[in-house]
C-alpha cells in the first residue's frame, strides 16, 4: 500500500467498525424498546457496513486475505446481535423461573 491509499483505507476501515458497533447497539435498543423503527435503523447501519465492505474490497489496495477476512466478518456479524439478544432473553427467563 502506498501513502496515497493509507488515509482513505484507514477512514473506510474506521467507518466499517463504526457501522458494526452502531448496528449492534441500535439493534439492542430497538429490541429493548420493542420498536420496529429503531430495529430497522439498525439494519440500515448493517447495510452501510455492507457498502463500506464493498468499497474496501473494490477500491483499496489491501491484500486479498484481508479483503476476504472483512467480507467474512461482515457476513458473520449479521447474526451476532440477534443471537446475543436471544441468549439474554433465555438467561433472564431462567432467572425468573428460579
């Protein structure tokens, strides 16, 4: 990677991580408030992460291993907030049964 691409790549990677964090946080808020609008906003952040992933893969000089890693993380991350939320619901349901 040359100096010309360092800053744009770093900014895109920062946006990638920010979108992932916002997706998880806003998803949890949407489920907590039982708000479809907020949950849809979370999916909007996930879509923005997808767009950022496409830009990173198509435009940046990252090695192919890193590009594949970013795509894999993007795909896996779709399931993390819903799985975590279900586990929290199960944990709290078990606490109330005891």
